[in-house]
């Protein structure tokens, strides 16, 4: 390789590194790092999404000080202004759990699939909107199975509550010609979903909205897809009962809808590419 070419490559590397440094200094985050609406980079929030009072202890990492004991009521949020990591200690099934919390991120206590209290990173840190679930992407083979079970076709309108990157409604539009609406409280996911829809060539069939899923009007939906948790599904049940038309399908990834057992019409268990099993519940109003 010539000396001139080596110098050119070195200059390109220097420019790229400088650009990354500028991004970090001006935004307070590294490229690709997720940010949360309404949450400062020097703030940590903890929401109690369970039905019980949560008792925990918290102190600054490596501070050496005695931890503070806190009581968090159901539905309440504790907010900490700090630029330092916090260590939190709580009990689960008689065992002591210790987690490190990072400034700029929200967390929530909620039930896991075994109905045990766990601490999860949340999807946002806003006090005015219920945190329905931490974000986890649905594997594509699970997406396709959910749409297949709901028998989606071009006459359907698919609403995805907590749409993330929009993969469910985009797949419904691209594969079946269905119209779709994705709802998410995080503007970043809505921006990514719209970009993904343009790349897939289905922007005319789908739309994405920054909205609170508990307040969204779903009366036009013929299919609703979910990847929330049982308590969030239960919270949305009155909306399903009131707004969905007879015959509408609701497909839930991994978690059932408490109180709608008589409307469950199908169930499937499939594995993703890593071998992890996923449950799919199909309901018909």
C-alpha cells in the first residue's frame, strides 16, 4: 500500500473518531444509545408497576455510605437526580437481588412470567404515562406466526400497541397487504418505524403515532397485537371490551389476557433462532 493511501485512510479514521466524540459531547450519549423522552441524562426513575408496596435500599455505587431504605407504593415513581450510578437492593422470593442503575434510564418493578417481582429497565421515564412494558423486540418468526394465527388479509386493520420498530404492522402490510397503525410512547421508535416503512415500500398502508396505548382509540382495528405483560393486558381489557367490534382478533406474545380466558381461541408455542420458546395467545371478541 502506498504512503499516500495510508495517509488518506488515517485521515478518514481521525474524522470518524472526531465525529463520534462530538456526538458524545453534544448529546451526552454514544452513537446508537437509546434515549428516553422526558428523562434527563442526570436522572433515574423507578416505577412500581406491581400491586404491592415495594421496599428497597439504594445508595451511590462505591460511596461506602449506608444505603437509604425506601417504600414505593403501587403506581408511584421515585426520581433520583444523580450523575452517578446507583446500587439498589431488593428481595425476590427470599433472595436478595442487587442491581446497578444508570443515569438517563428508567426502571420499573413489575411481575415476571412466574408472577415474581423483578426490576426491569423501562420504556420511558414519564410520570404522566403508564409504563406498560420494557422494550423487547419480537423475533420475526414469532411476528409471522402471530399474523398467521390471526388470519390477517388485505381487508384487515392491524393495531400494534407498543410497536417498537414497527415490524409487526410493516410485515402485515408487506406480506398481506393489510393496513396498520403502530402506537408507541417513545418518539424515537416512531421515527424508526416510519423510516422502516419507507424502506419496505409500505408507507401508504401504515401509520405510526406517538400516543399512550391506554388512551388510543382502537375502534377501527380488526386485529390488535401485543407484547406487553399480564398486568398491562389486564389494564387494556376494558378498552378491548368497549372499543373492539365483534369478531376482532387480539394476539398476545408470551402473556395471556387475564379475564378473557373464555375468548381464547388458539394457542401456539414456537422457538426463535436461539432456541428460546415463545407463547402466542389468540383471542376473538
